[in-house]
């Protein structure tokens, strides 16, 4: 039986699986609801998605799983998952017990970085920093097409560093669910954009409404977008000053804002250490919402398909 890759993305509301052949062509896909707050049910659902895709394609699959958190290699336990019922659990070990197979797991932002480095916007780049700007603010690192998670499983977790160079209006900053104040996620996520608009204007709009208003010439909405872009630029500056990746790739709902790619790079150029030309391209993810599930499928090397 031919081997295929199966990528599964474990989200807070849905579990999505996709099957790919050795060349990366999609063969089939399946989506089921996530059994929220039900660890055993989540394990079973992941196994059922993998088995169903194998049955439907008539092929044996190598399964990778993207998760909203990370696995600490020294303990094998999940931490930092906003799907909190996963935290403190030996997910990979339990998946093997339930499904009878090895399932490789990685943070969903790392999966985005791998996907885009393999055959996406950053194909051909060695060191890729993948950014998710959406409901949250995640990040992940791909080195030569492989996940770099670090011994603590924290590589790329830029969203829970404090906002760099905060202004007086940004200090001391709001309290984050992680227990610290002024995390970048609180400013750069979609909810952070909405909170900033509300604090400054005293009015409430959803993220897409703020964007639409700015495009229609609303001064307050445009000022909110410019503050957000400045904060994104400060965040990217820390990435470049510390890691200096070959490329930064952005996914998540806010990645669809074209102004992000025209307005942010010049700001970064003025902020990076030493100034000068900015040689790090800031790119939009080619595979969009599919990047996470595609990257999960690439957690297995090509040699494993033989």
C-alpha cells in the first residue's frame, strides 16, 4: 500500500485533516468538531480523522499534528495550549496508545513556518520565521525545512514577550492571560486592534469594521491602523535583531491586509540595529488557512514515505 502524508490541525472548535501524496498534492480533506474540554474524546477524534482519510484514499498515512501549544521534550507534556484540556498531558504518548501509531506533534505556528518554507512563500529560504496574526499572535521557526522548537518548546513565542519600546500611553499595559503585562499578543492580535480602537475613541468596532472604516477615510480608524502597524514593526524588529531570519512569513486573518506589506517594512528598516537596508522579505503566506495542516503533514521526512 502506498504511503501518504496526513496533516491534522487541532483547533479550538474544529479538527481538520488533509491527505497529501508525496509531491504535496492534496488528495482528500475532512473536518470534525473538536470535543472541547474532553481529552479522551480529542484523542479519539484525531485517530478517527486519520483512519477515515486512509480509508478514503486507500493508502497508509504518516500523520503529523499541529497543536495550539507545545510539547516539552524533556517531559513529553503539553504546555501553553489555549485548548487548556491538553495542558500537562503526554499527548504524543497517549495518541500512540489510542491509535496504535506514532503521530508527530508540533506547534501550529511552527507548522505554518514549515509549510511556507517547503512549497510556499518562503520556499528556498533556510531560516524562516512564521507569524500568525489573528485571534492570537503566534510564531514559529523553521530551519532548513525542519521545526526548531528549542529545549523548552518556546522558540518563536514572540507574542508573549512585552511590546518593545512602549510609549507612555502603552505603559504599563494590560494584563495578559499568561500572567504578565503588556504582551505583544494584547496589541497585535485582532482583539488587540479592537481594544486599542475602543480605548482611544470610546467606540466599539470589530476588526474588519475598523479596517473598512480606515479604507473609507475615517481618521480615527486610520490612526488605529497606523498604531497597529508601528507595533507590528517593533515586534518584527526584535525578531530580526535576535534571529535575523532569511524571511518572515505572515499567516492568520490579519495577514490578508495588503498595507501590512507596504507600510511595515519601511518602519522596520528605521528600527533595526544599525539601520540601513532591510534584506529580510516580509511575505504573505501562500497557503493561507491551509498552512498549518500542510505543515503538520511535513513533520515526517520524505525518506519515511519509502
